């Protein structure tokens, strides 16, 4: 991490956005999430020190901001981690689903814990929301919602719109808890650059960009070039800019340095 700081300063960077919850886990001691295998080798095993405390202090001493990057819903990717701790949220719910208010509160309190216990300058979510478009993923929760709608005499939202509403409720609650713990800390999201892909996974990016109470900044992952046929860089950036109807929301462009020259 010291080398990362050194390189970042040499390249003129002013902020580090550091992954602190990649898989329903934590790179710090948490009341809500198990230790990450990233720091101990096995999820749930205490590494014997607090990586986040060290990283925040070292980053600030170097004159840069520190934003904690959190995946709110991702549990595994390509079989990693291979072992889930008994107190991983997936083990608690077996369906880590933002349709449930308890899950949304759990995620929001987990974020608030970071802002309360560490002098982070911001929190960032990236592009992991609903893991699938398959209706079977949340069929029970959606059926319950439909039954409640029918019982109370209102029309149920279509599945995708209902999923967006669930994610919006989670995002707004996280924003609220961040501000309650530290009004100066910012909350931003770095969704995919492809807006239709975002919407298909329940990320209602147009709403987040149009009203207060969701985000302080948006940073779409524009990992394409000007010649890209499906997602031309220049016109896509313009579309994103035009979606920002709330003046207080900052706009950044996420670039993939590893794709330079490709």
C-alpha cells in the first residue's frame, strides 16, 4: 500500500478509492461483516491488525483523500472466495436480496459503521446490484409484493421496476446514513457506462442523477474508446452529462488505465 501511495503521488493523483468490502466481508473489524480473505487468506479469520486504519492514516499523511469502496450485494465472483464465513450475510439470509427492508438496513448500517469509525472522505459503490435478470432469483419476494398490492388495491410494478425501487430504497438509505455520521463525507456510485445494462440490473441511474438524496457524484465506467460501435465514448459521455439534472451532483468519468493502448 505504501508503494501504491508513492506511485499515486508521482502520477499526480489526489484521491484513492480502496476496496474495503469486496464479498460481503470487511478489510477492518466489523460488527456486521466477517474479515475478508483478501487480508487473512480465509474469510472470517482475523489478520491481527486493522488494514483500513493504516490505509486511511497513510493516505491522509500523503495529502490525498481516502474513499472506501464497497460492494453492497456481491458475495462471490468466479468462485472467489472459495469459503464463506458463517457470519457472511449470505449465510444469514440465504438470499441476500434488497427486496427485504432488513437487508437494506443491514447494508446501510454496515456503511455507516465505516464512516463512524474511520475518517474516510467518501464511500463508493460500483456496478454490482442485482446479480441476474432471472425471475426465479426473487420470485418469492416479488409474489409477496404482488399479493400485498392486490390486497391493498393498487397496481403492482413490473418486476424490473420493482427491483429498481428496491435498489433506490437501499441507495437513499445509505446516503442518509453516510450524512448522519459525517455530513462532509461524499457518497458516489460508479455504474457501468452502458445505461441499459445498469437498468437491467436494477440500477436506476437516471433517478440518482436527477434528484437530491441518492448520490453526491456519479462516475460511469467508460472502458471504451471513441471508435466503439456499441458504446461510442463521446456520445455516451454526453448522454450521461445530460442526465444530471441536480446541480449538486458531480460528474466524473471512470477510465480503465489497464486498457490503454488496446
